[in-house]
C-alpha cells in the first residue's frame, strides 16, 4: 500500500503526469481497488469517518448562457422556465433545518441583472436567520454554527463586487465548475463569444478567492473530444489552483443540446463511471483535506454511483431539497435523478448503506473544507 501511495505523492511533490495517466488507464483491478482503499483511508484521517450533508436548492433555471452541453441553456425553448419566489426558498431553508441539515447550496442558472443580485442578497440575509436544529446524530453544535445555516452558492460568473456583496450577506462557499481546464476543450463545449470565454471563468475563480470564499470547482468526465491526458491536466489544475472543494462527475448528454450529436463518440457509461471514480480517488490522494462531493450525475450511471465515490474518498453528498414540481424542469442532462431521490435520508437505501458501514451522516455540521483553514493558517 505504501508503495502505491508513494507513486502518487513522491516525497510530498506532485506526481508526474505519466503516473496519473497510468492510474487512469490501468486495467489492473487489484491495483485500482488498492487506490480506492488508500483514498478512503486518507479521507477518514483528514476529515473523519462521516459524510457532510448539503441540502441542494435549485432556485431558478433561467440562464443567460448557452453552454453546449446544458439542458437549461438559454436557447433551449423546450425548457419550462421557473424562478422560485423568495418565500418558497426561505421555506426550503426551514425544511432543511427541520431535516437536520446545517448546510445548503443555492444553485441556479447564471443571471447578472440587479433584480436577481438583490434577491440573492435578501435571501442570504433571511436564510442566515434560520435557527439550526441540534445535530440528530448526537453531534454537538459548534460555536460557528450559532451563525445559522452554512451557505454555498453556485450561481455562475459574477463581478467581484457581486461576489463580495453575497459573501458579506452570509454565503461563505462558492462552487464554479471549470468543466474542462484545457482552454481548447473548453472552447469546444462552449459557444465562441465574449460571454463564454475560458479567461472569464478563470478570472471569476480568482475573484472568489480574493473575496474570501471557500472555492470549489470541478469538471465533466467523458466529454466528446476529451482524452485521459485532459483529465490528468484537470487534476493538476485543481492542485495548482489550490481549491477547497470539488464537484466532478460523468458527462451525461442532454438530447436538446448541440453537444448531443457527439453522444456516440463518448466513452461507454461503464467507462465514464469508472473514470469518474478514479478521478475522485486520485484527487483525494493529491489533495487530502479538501471536500469532494459524491455527485448526483454518478447516480445516472449506477444506482450505487454515490456509494462508489464515497468508497473512493468523497466526503460530501448533496440531496435535493427542491420541490418535485420544479425539480423536473432543472433538467441539466438526461435521466437526472428526480422523484426517487429524497432529501430526508432517514430511511433510504443510501442511509442504510452508510449505516451498514458505520459511516455517520453528519447532520448539524457545516462541514467546511479543512483545506481552507489550513491555508488560512499558512
Ligand atoms: S451550465 Fe450553467 S451557465 Fe451554462 S447554460 Fe447551464 S446553467 Fe447556464
């Protein structure tokens, strides 16, 4: 096992690209199983045995952008648009607290108009006033949790001023996926215009860091035109950007998008799942104390997708709190889990799986990235 770890963390340095590539390509199942065990053990050592919860709220599917892979892209006229009223979102915040969630994610399409920005600011102030329940798994509330719900935003590229306004209103984590760290591949999966440039995305990530957020990013795995070499570069990109959180998962085509014409040119579902889990494990080896999500897209390719990611070092799950009425219209990709995935995990197959393996669900915990605090300490 130690020799295995040594290939990925030679003398504490970044591994060579060809080592990471070999791990993505190897057909040695015993070695891959060892990799997953090592990643799982490192996750336990760094962030404890439990799994952090975030209640996901899909607050709006209105978006100004036209990413070529996304089902809710602006030009998709088949999408029934919605924008949840503030009262509904606050009610979801109360529901989250009732269910024992201490952290939520507000996710939506990208909008930059003043009305939207102000709405988010007011919402953050309201959500921060919701009182948390005591951790139902016996976890005592920590002093910082007296500040109410921990809030992650995932609302796309904004100006640094907007990011700061939202940070000061109560958000403290932000997820902005790069989708591919390779500028050329990024260009192939986005329209060629000023709104969709790679540089804009990088600058937004830098703005988030300057403002003080815990910054998360991630990529899609198994895209058309993507090679394992691209994925190696993605892993090293995360490391060099020094991210605090990562959410990555398989590319799942959406039938109403331009990229869907290449659906027969992507790796098989089995390979995309396999690659996604390997990416989780390799990132855990590279960045032991960041938060890594077991993403919902994994469940499209396997009922056990999230479980596989957890066994490979993921430590965050994001059950969907959005009302079913709206959830079906937040249609990012085909087959997105809907009604069958319940936010109340108390009697779900997933909760039973965790119980059988003595993996506690950390209700009542914000579950911040240890990496962020380590960086703050210098
Ligand atoms: S990926 Fe995000 S920014 Fe791009 S079209 Fe979809 S919701 Fe909008």
